[in-house]
C-alpha cells in the first residue's frame, strides 16, 4: 500500500513554474548599449516622461500654490481648515498619479504611503483636523512645489539638446535647401558688418558638413545619458516624497 501511495504521488502533475515578471525600465536601460541607446524604446519613454512632466508640473503647481494661498488667507476663519484639507487630499491624488506614471515610464515601483489616520472623534471638523496632520499629504504638496522649477529646466534642456543634436547630425541631408531657396551658399553661421569690415562664415565644404554632423551625432549619442541624469532626480523625488 505504501508503494502505491508513493507511485500515486510521483505521478502527480508538476507545479507550474512561477511567472517571470517583466524587466523594469531601469533594468532595460542598463542592458541597452551606448550605440543602441538613442534609438531604444526606453529612451523614448524617458523623453515622453520629461516632455509630459512640464504641463503636469504647471497644473500641479497652480493647484498646490493656489489652494495653499487661499487656505492660509482664510486661516483666521474656520473656512481655511477644509480648504487646506482639500489641498492635502488633492495632493495625495496627484501623488498617486505620479507614482503610476513613474512606474510606466521610468520603471520605478514605489509603494503608496499609509492612509490618513482616523480622527480621534466623530464629526466633520475632527476629520479635517486629522487630514491636516497627514504627513504624506504634506510631502505630496511639497513635491508639486519643488518639482515645478526642476521640470521646467528638464523640459528646456531636453528639447534643446534633442533639436540641436538632430539638426546638426542631419545637416548634410538638408544643406542643399540654403543655396536653392534661401540664397545662402550654405548654412550661415554668422554674417555681419562691423567697423566697415564684412564678416561672414558659411558651411559649404563636405569637410565642414561632416565635422558638424559628427558633432551632432556625438550630442545624439550622449542624450540618453543626459536623460537618465535628469530623470534620476524625478526618481529620487518620487521615492522620497511620494512613498
């Protein structure tokens, strides 16, 4: 009987192997080499994150500063209490949206903070006072304030580097436009008159175009490194203020 029991146990179906979770964006970025990085999906996710962060930061900053100003102004009355409580509740909601966005675009998983502590007494005003003691809500409010200038800088730097890098890299492909449609012999670097002397410099020779294109390609291939540095600040802020 013991033998048949053992045989029955050995014939049972093997347990299914656990599913392997998808690699986060951080790990994917580490696997992408230097030469592939400008064309990798993870780079364009980070570009999309930085570009979308600018309008999101404007909305969050206006919401946070606007309600905070109204709440502080009305603090001499009881009306300031629900305004500030609403500010913290809204900041928590914006923080949850930021955590989801960081998970999708940056591969950063951050656990939600603990819920608001229950009020010690029943009633509307007790709930508002409990909300004002919510440390996670205040950190989420601080996130909207401090990240506004940083995301403006990130947006300007990213768009400038992307446009300059690709414009220089592709200059040999569209340099023919200038003599045909603009009347320049090539791309004009400068053209001015000072002290009776005329100064001009145009990019016309193949050597000049190749040198500019190589400089542009260098910027293009270094852009993913810059994006990683910029978004690492966002990662640190999400971890520190929204978790």
